[in-house]
């Protein structure tokens, strides 16, 4: 247990009768705080949702390139700090910032990259990933539909 939490919440740790594996959740005693039902993934996805709204609007207003560069410059330090930070609340704050930055790098970055491709090649470059996804989905779906593309069964 980190020294910060050792004396502060000793009672909660003693309640854990069995620990299957050592995890950061146990080290930071997340279950002993008000964050018991609020995971770090939730904080990240809320940041992503708000990042899509805010950074999408800003990219339309001031341009995609500055917003994309800002997102990268915000996200890289935030992910490093979220790994090196002590304390659950600070971890959650940095995970929110990481989610916010991920929205900018993925959404704005993909749009910016698509706009850099010449219009004659956009169709080919966008179609290939979709085609691969369709083939993989069909391969996964074949055992469920007896090898047919359409799963509707005809009545005889």
C-alpha cells in the first residue's frame, strides 16, 4: 500500500478478506472512496465524448491542423502523467484529459488526413478498410448462418 494511503484508510483494506491479484485498484483503495462505482474508463469516455463535441467544433472554426497538433501536445503529457501520478482523483483527472485528447487525435486527425488525400484516391483508401471489415464480419458470421451471407431461412 502506498505510504499516502497506509494510515489513512487502513480499515477498508482490512475488510478485503481475499485478494486474487495485486492491482492498482487495491493499492489506491478505490473501493474505499466515493469512486467505487465510477471507473477510470468512464472518466476516459466522458472526456472522449466532450472532446468530440468541443474539438470538432473548434476544428471547423479555427482549422483541423492546429486542433490536431493541440490534441497531440495535450494527450502525450497527460498519458505520461496519468501513469506517474500518485492519488486516485488525480489519476481520474488525467484520464479524462487523455480521453479529451484522444477524441482530437482520432476524429480531427482522421478528418485532417482524409482532406490531405486527393479526391481521386479518397474512395480507394476509404473503401479498403471497410471491405476488410466486411470480410472479417462475414467470416465470423458464417458458422452462425450455415455459411450463407443472408441469415434469413426460407420456409419450404
